[in-house]
């Protein structure tokens, strides 16, 4: 009916358009315009066409997500954006683990919400399939792997508690000593500009010696404990602690030109001297206590008889 009326260039009655529905009315309008007919007349027909256009715009396409899936994707996107910003802001000086561990947990939880199927719900499976396996790029999976790899290479797990709910006690103690050491440097540098060339920083070396030695000792102990880890990554400290110690040692040795005398220097020198002196003692004692063997000449029998005859002649002569 719609096609015939449109071909006759007659306006579609409002009652007929209402019977066809909004989508049919819009289709009829397109056919009428294609056949050379003018625009339809009547307010009712225009209202139906407006409803039809809205219905088409709101219709779900085959690639669209369910509202639940859209909510999960939006949550993952928000958490990824927050974590990315935190990682970049904490790049220098390195503060990744202590500043971003909460945001990293949020990303992992959002990914778990996507991948976890609640009971036997087909909607949960459809969300995971649509968001993780529906295309070649798999941007959700790529982002998740990037964050996991970055977190693993930074060894942030070695700075956190087992449940990753916060920093470990050793890390908190180290960061506290690190801040005290920097404050000591700053306090003793008042009125003195830091220069890259060798300068006189006697006050810094003398007043901050105890704090620096405590920090260095604690770092050494943390290194020894981490060496017992099973994996290669777990044998290293987290990047926050390593970077903080590198900064402190660089300031102490290169910038301030300070040096901490090793307490084992005297025993090492004594043992080394003893070992070097051992060969001299050995050869001298061997020369003094060894018995020198006298040379014994063995003469032939013929010479022995002649010699005895000569002795007898000399005796009776």
C-alpha cells in the first residue's frame, strides 16, 4: 500500500502510516522520495517519521554491547587511564610501587570482573567473549598484559605485603631512613650550592655519616633476603628502593665526595700481609732446619788396595 501510494504521488494517510509503524512509515517516505513524490503532509505523519528515525538511531546493531558489558568496559577504561597517569607521573624519581599499587589493584579487579563468569550466566560469558576475543587487536588483553609486565619488571611485589594491600614493613623503614638522609643532606647544605665538581662538603660527610650507614646497612640486608627468591624477578628489590639507594650513593660519593671507612680494613690488611709473608717463612725455616748431607766418595777396589799398600810402606819406612 505504501509503495503504490508513494508511486501515485499521494500523501500517505495518517491512519495507514500508524498501522505500518514508525519504521514502515520511514521506509515509505524514502520510497516516495525515490519515486519523485513530494514530502508527506500532515502533523501525524511527521510525528511518526520522527519516532521512526529515533527508533533507528537507538536500535542495537550486531556489534553493540549489552549494557552490563558497556559498564564493565567503562570501568576498565577508567582504571587503566588512572594507572597510566600514575605511572607517568611517578617515572622520575621512581615512585611506581608506592604510588600506584592501589590503582594497579583496581585494574586487575576490573579485568577479573570481565573474565569471571557469575554462575552459569550466559551474559557474563558473552561479555568476556565480546571484550576479550571478538577482534584481532584485543585491546583489553593488550593493555592488561602491558600493565602486568611493567609491574613484574619493576618487582613491586617485593615492596608490598603478600596481599598487595600496602607497603611492607621493611620498605616503610627504608623509605623513612631515605627521607631522613635526604633531609640531613639538605640541612647541612644550607647556604651552600651543590656543584658537580669536587667541593668541600665536610659538614655533610661528618653529620650525615651515621644516617647514611644505617640506610646502606638496611639496603644490604634487604638485598640478602631477596636473593632467596625462587624466580629471577624476586631476587631483586623493587625499583623504588633501588632507585632511592642509587640516588643516595651518587650524592654521597660523587657529589659530596664522602667516603665511609670500612671497619674490616685492618683485618683484611693483616691477613693479606700474613699470607704474603708465608713463603718467606717457609723457605727460611727449611734452610735453617734441614740437614746438609755430606758427600761420600766411593773409590774402586783397585784404588783402595793401592792406597792401603802405600799406607803400609809409609808406616814402615
